[in-house]
C-alpha cells in the first residue's frame, strides 16, 4: 500500500498529439539510459504519463502539446 501511495505522489505529464503518428518514448533510469516503452498517438489523442522508479525521462517525437506542472510546452517537427 505504501508503494502505491508513493506512486501517486510522482509528477504526471500529459501529451496531446497535434498530428497523427506522434511518438512518446519512455526512457529508463540508471547507469545506462534505454527506451523501455513507446506509444504512437493519432491527432487529438491524449496520453497521461507518470515518472516512476523505472522511468526517468520521456521523449516526444512529432507535433504535440506537453502539459506539466510548469506549464505547456509545444513541440515542433
């Protein structure tokens, strides 16, 4: 239960695809950074993600809006 509560405290990031084929790539934490998960979004789709013990970075490839607690970031192709 404690692990679940800690997971809920991690930061969430939302990505809204502005074009079909936008890729979201989760990158691992640790000594060697590797891709561990990829999602492809169609235009208008939204993905809500969370940084975890395993995920230290998220890469967005394509036109999208990234919503964070710091504001909105627009990517460019």
